[in-house]
């Protein structure tokens, strides 16, 4: 019986030692893992920051990174797009006054001044609180998170995606559609989506859609997609 008791004590001692070693190993691994994670992104100071880009870090976590945009582009420097520039500015005036404004697609061939018009808007209106958040197509699924980052800020934000097109079925379109279809209550009246594209229609349209169109009493009726 004494031998059995000694054996039991040895077993208890071995289990306790094993658990202590395991905890130490897990703690070491956890500390090493923490060391590999990127440092938290600094908070954007929108009073000084006019433009930021939504980026992903090594851990694939999205955050805003401040940019230093040039403010040398003006609307007067845009050639041959006076009508479009005036329409764009009129919409921005509504937006900056807190009135209902339209999400905007600037479309046309390369080199026609689409991106320059957005830069001109920042130059013209940053002193009235206009700010820009650039979003790549690959990160459009993060739009709800981006909206949460800026909706409570006392500035007016253009969510800007440059050179945007979608092929049928691309999942990134759903992120953009979520924001475009949302109400002002859901994402704030201080947020407006602006995109540029070489296409008038962001989503490619099959030829079959046009083939199903009919003309009734002189009016064109598109087929059901």
C-alpha cells in the first residue's frame, strides 16, 4: 500500500509538471504570434488629412492610411468637359450643404479627365470639409466597414473608386451595391460614392439582353434579364 501511494504521488507530480510545461510553451507561442502581428494603424486626423486610402495589412485587416494629395488640379484646368464639370460641381454643392445628392459615375475613354475631375473637387472644396477615401476594387467588400470609420466624422466624404468595371458574377459588386442601395440613415448623409470607369455600365451587359428588347408604339422595352 505504501508503494502504491508513492506511485500515485509520482503520477500527480508528473501531470502537474507536464501541465506547467504546456502552459509555458503555449504562452511562448502566443507571444511569438503577437510579435508577428502588425502594429495597430494610427487614427486618421481628418482635420489635417484630406485624403486616405483603404489598405490591408499583413494580417489582411483593413484600415485607413493617410495620403498627401497634390492640390494643383483645378476645374479651370480641365479641357473640353465644362458641361460635365458643372454637373459634377452642382451635385457636390448639394452634398456639401447636407442636401440629397446622387452617387456619381464619371465614365469615358482614358485620358478624358475623369480622375482629374475628382482631384479638382478636392482642391476646390477641401476647405469646406470635403474629404476623399480611395478604395480599390478588390476591397469593395469592406465598404460597410469603411462607412463605419467615417460616418460619425464632421466632414463630407467621397468614397472614391477609380477605373471600375465588373464582369458578371464578380462578388466585389455586392459591396458597392450594398452602399448604393442603403438609406441615408444606414450609412450617413456625409458619404457619397464616386466612381470612374471606361464603361457607361459598370456591369457588362450580355448581347442577349439587347436582343430581347421590343418596340411597342414607338417605345423601347428592354427584355427581362
